[in-house]
C-alpha cells in the first residue's frame, strides 16, 4: 500500500497555459505541490504539459509507485 498519487490539471486563458498539481502519499498527506506557466498552447497540450512536468518532478525527487490522475480522458486513450 506504499504509493503516491500525482493529480494534475491545467488551464488556458487567452491562449496562455498554466498548470500544476499535487503529489500525495497513500494516506492523503501532501508530499509536494507545483505550478508552472508554459506559454501558449491549446487545451489538450496544456494538460500534457502539466502531466509531463509533474512526472519529471516525481522522477527528480525519486517518487516511486506512482498513481496518476488527470481530468482529460484523451490523455489515456
């Protein structure tokens, strides 16, 4: 049962992309959170940027046994 959960989301306002997320342990305790502005993109690309950035941070911080949750079903088709 020792896992972490990455939950990301992104938004586009006037063509500008920002995104972020949270990483919590299996008990729901916050491990870390993040936010980043990515420039200009479409909505799906924004979700991809936020997910990729979150995965990179998890890798850098050696977060293992990761579950991922995003609100875009198109990312996992």
